[in-house]
C-alpha cells in the first residue's frame, strides 16, 4: 500500500509540473552546496527539458564548503558567490525549491550540522517563505578510498559502507529535526556499489606500486572519478562523481524534486551504457 501511495504521489506531482510547464511557468531551484551538489545536479537541466519542465537553477556552490561556512558567509553578508552574497542570491525573485547539504568529509558527523543547518533554514524561510527546502544526502567515497569521512570528531569511518551508514543517519536526523525532505543520492550510490553485478571492484591485476602511463587500472562500473593520469602522474579521486555518478545523482534529483518518471527517461550521457542507464533507472525508481 505504501509503495502504491508513493507511486501515485510521484505521478500526480509529475502531472502537476508538466501542466505548470505547459502554462509557461518556470520552475526555479536554488542550490546551496559545493562540488557534490554540482556533480549530482549536472544533468538535471537535460532531464527537466525531456520532461517538459522549464527549469531555472541558481547556484551558491563553493568547493568543500560546509554548512558552517555557508552560514558564516551569509551572516557576514560576504559577496562570496560570484560577487554576490547568499542573501542577495536567495532574494532574487521567488524560488520554488532550495537545497542545502553538508561537506562530504563531515557528513557522517551529526555534531557538525547544528546550529548552522537551522540558521540557514531560518534564513531561507525568511526570504523564501513559500519555497520547499530539501537536504541533499551525499554519497560515501569509493570502496578503495585511502580514507573515509569523519563520523565523530576526528574519528573516521573505516569502510565505504560504514561511511554511508553514518552519513545517511546524520542526514535523516537533521531532516527530521528541521522538517526537510531528503534527496537520497547517497542511497542510490550505495545500492549500485553493493550490487554483485554492478558494484565497482578494485583491479587486483594492476601494478599500483609502479604504474606506467598511460595504463590505467580497470575501473568498470565506477561511479567516482578514480584514477587518471595528469602530466605523467597517476592521480586518484575517490570522492567526486564521474559522468556515470553525475547521471545517477541527476536521476535522483529529477525524481525527488521534479517528480520525474525515471523509468521513462530517454536521455543519457554518451559514456554511460544502455545497460547501466537501465539499472540506474531501476534503482532510483525503487528509492
């Protein structure tokens, strides 16, 4: 019954947004975040266009920016966002939706959220009383990361699975406290990584001790940037999403914020295979 209710709710929301778009009304989304929100909403414009939704996105994103830093910049009214303050940007017209999120390194530690999340939400409500506020649940780092996010002070998670559990718990806790809706991007990443067929597996045959350009380890099914060569140096990014991860995140945002029917989505970026895109749609539809 609950699953049927959710399906009906998403269908109704999708119809309402489509009618809204047909009536010429623009849907306006404002994102307060960092590189992870930039990743997760990368392909949202293309998905919205396919769904017949006229979407405008405003972005207050700074690399590695935490809730604390966003709030302190807002409190000081600093013009840190391309020459504008957060208050100025939030006050530009009427926003239908606003999102916030924690810095990934701190996302698993609930003590780092308050009072900054509450203060940001209060600011949003004072400037955009009609906007629906979401909190973006970020993802755990790749299974082979050299270090994972903090879960209590300087204590760090020991595995990607542990990081995900703490991150998820922290986001749902703050969402409940403040009455926010969670964007479950991290859950979609975990579902893919835990799948026996689709989960990324570290290349056991690659010589990581003495790598030779341009050879790279097999990174099939990775949702993260991972290894790449840069000026004959092998670099490693286990945190940020690659094209596939950005697409998966965008499907989550499309479904959660815009009521998009992800099962019917046709758009996909070229590097993502048809089979992987189909699995993404299946996973996101089940969230």
